[in-house]
């Protein structure tokens, strides 16, 4: 069953410009993973330092495999260095 993954991040104001290239790098790598369907990045209109990343995967197992991917973890560590708070992760089934 397909799942939506929602990641919520709050980037430090002085580090916003550094975040986008890392998100693009992460998305490019995710797109080559088995069972990746799609993704999008959204910024909060009232709090622009809040960024949501929503991705869709064919199964929870495919997302979990991606989460354990060492290349993903390497990019995530760089993202974490820019954040004011830890990335929040949520997995949701349709319906």
C-alpha cells in the first residue's frame, strides 16, 4: 500500500539559502530509489523558515529502506546542521 511521508523542518534564517541545494540533492537521489513515486517541497507562507517535504512511496518498506540509505543519511546530516529543530518525520497511509 502506498504511503505519504511528511518531513517538517525549521531552518535557521541565516542558513535558508544553503538548504535548497541539499533538498534538491536529496530529491535527485530519492528519485533513483526503488518504489519512489513523487515528492514536493513546500514553504509555510506565514513562517518561511518552516519547510515541508512530502514524498510518496509504493510501500512503507521502500520508505524504510530509503531512510536507512547511507547516502541519504549523509545528506540529512548536512541538513540537520542548518536546522533550529530536529526534522519531524511522519508516515501516512491513504484513507
